[in-house]
C-alpha cells in the first residue's frame, strides 16, 4: 500500500471526525459512486420484484433487497478505496470489478456476518487486506478497539435515517392528495391494511425502501471506511511513515548534489597536498576498490521501498506483534506492594468510618421498620384533614336519594319516499316548516343527486358516498351546476354529521338556486 499517495491528510482524529471524513469522501466522489450503484441495483430490484409478483409474494423482494445490502456495499467501498489514492475508477471499471472483487468473502457477509452491527468498520478489513483465518480475527479485534461502540451507533443512526426517509415519503404522498380525495383515501388505507395490499401498493413500498437504501447506504460505507483509516493511522502511525517517506524522497533527490560536492572537495584536497609536497595517499586494496564500484544499498529503500520484504524473520516479527497484549482491548496488570504502618492505620481508620456509616444506616432502617407503619398512618390522617373540604360534601351526598336518570333522547328514523314528488321545492319547504329540517335537506340532496346523474349521463352504484357523488358531478358541462351540487352536498354533510342546520333565509335561497339550476317544476 503506497500511503504516500493518499489524497487525504492523515492525522489522529476522534471517531466522529473520522466518520465525517468518510462521508466527505462520498460527497466528493458522488457521481463515481451512485452511477454504478444505480446500474447495478436497478436490474436486481426489477428482477426480484418480477419474481415476487410471479409467486404473489411481493414482500420477498423487499426482504431480499435488504439482505443483499453487503453485496451492494462493495460498490462505494471499491470507489472510495481507490479514489483516496488519487485513482477514481469509472463506471464500467467499477461494474466490471463486481464480478470478481470480494466474491471470496461475500458468502460470509451474506450468512453469519449479515447481522453484524459493525459491518461498515470490518468490511475494509475483509475486502481490502485479504487476510484469512486466525489473522483475520486478530485484525478485526485489533482494528475494532475503541471504535467498536462508535461503529454500532453509526449502524443504528443510519437505520433510523432510512426509516425517516421512508416515513417522509409516505407523508409526502398523503400531504399532496386533494382534499376531496383525502377521506376516501384514508378509508381505503384502513381497508387495505385490514384486508390485503394491491400489487401496485406493494411495488411502491418496495421502491420507496430501495430509494431510502440507495441514499443512506453509500454514506454508511464511507463512514466505516473513515473509521478504518483512522484506526490504522492510530495503530500503525501512518502519518509518521508518510513524513519519513517524504524525507527519503528529498534525500534521494539531493544525493547527486551531495556526491558531486564530496568529489569536488576530495579533488581540491588532493591538489593542495601535491602543491605543498605532501606524500600521496596510498591506493586502497583491491577489495576496497571493488566495494567502491558496488556500493551497499541504503537502508531506507529496503524499509520503505515499493518491494515488500517477505521472509521468515518478517513473519516471525509480525506474529510476535499480533501476540503483544498491548494491542488487545483488554489489559490487566497486577503486582504486590509492601504496605507501610501509616497506610495500614489509614485503611483501618477508613474501615472504622465505613462501619460507623453502616451502623447509622442500619439504625435508620430499624427505626423505619418499627415505626414506619405508624408514620404512614399519621401522614394519611394529615392528608385527609387537609383535604376535608373536598371529600366531605361528596361523603354527605352518599346519603341522598338517587336522582332519576334523564329520559333517553327521542330519535326519528329518516324515511324518504320511494319516488320523488312532482314539486320538490314545495315538498322540501313543507318539511322545513313542519319542524323536520333533516328530512327537507335529505330530500333536496336526493333530488340533486338524481338531477346530477341525468345531466352527467351516468349511473351511480348503490350506496355511493358524498365524495363519490362529488367526483361524478365533475362530468356536468356547466360550472354553475357543479357549484350548486357542491353546495347542497356540503349543507347536507353539516346537517347529517355535525348537526349544523342552515338558517331559514339560507334554506330558502338554497331551494331557489337548486330549483333554478335543475329545472324542478314549481
């Protein structure tokens, strides 16, 4: 891994700063992430819903889309893991890599590791480092460390955001429904929840869930990758290693100039010796000449070069480092110390103070156990005396004779004739004068529905509601007829459900308007 090519500034961050770093990477490379995400997940969504519709189990598609999230998470991880080194992959490269990248660990992620609460933190270890077996478990334990709890909180927060997006989508649909359709829609929703969901409703629900996952999941993966980078920086001191690599590069660039300066200085010294008659320097042995012709390579390229040294000593040192208890999250250290007489006396005084405190606490408990019941009785008596003016009249009322219950309200069934009268306006006014206003309004509503059906040239089903009649009235060609019908419907609803009757003048005006609009005989 060429960490000197990282495009982010590595430093020891807090866990939440690391999460923000990962999300900033996702925002920076949003196009490179969501384009292959849509190309990859949309066909899977279509195929799963088509298969679920074929077996008449649409909920299976939603469950499988949720279960396959680890397979989809490879897309944002692949993009940001390469973009962080300055190489942003294209859409075709990312899609082509899904056919082979991470397939070895994919069965694990879709089976026993599917419910891991820290999947975002461990996925870079599984897919980027390529270790297996005991070494993988050690890497997970070491890199998890103090970031384990933060990774769990990150998972729950992202799940809550997905739920909020789904709930917001449902509320947005309900908010933008027309008011005339809202009561029927609510009623239909209750009927759907009680009986069965139609296919289009289940498909819309699955699409809403897929959209919420598509928005949140790349940020979830990016935040986990930020935690992964931060843990490696804290444990392996990547920031210091980058400084050393840059120092090596500067030294390597300045080496020819230093060598030329040394040769020039050596030539000057030899010329000065010859000028002052100094004996010449004896030539070096043959071995020294050969060594000068083949200089020993420096140490820095062996440590920080592109070629990794892979020998037994290196593996032995790595295994020993993994067994180091300082890298474990739990560390227990114990030892023996000789206690001085002053410390013993101090501990005995502390124990005596604890005994005195416990003795006092026991005395209080004994007093409560002996006199506690009498204390409770006394508190109750004081409360009764303090509230006597509230409960004493009620106690005195118990001796009074019971008051007779009021008579039940009289109800009158709303009975309309089978056929409408010839003079509807006169019949309605007669019912209104006889003290039967609900009958009068019901007659006007029924006659208006009959006239509306004739003018709209339609047949209403039996038991049609007011909302259905309002929707049917939109077929009438004249706007004045539609307004008059809406007025009688609202007046009837106020009287039938809210017991709000119109005044006499308002009723006469309503009868006159309906008689004029619908041509009822006088």
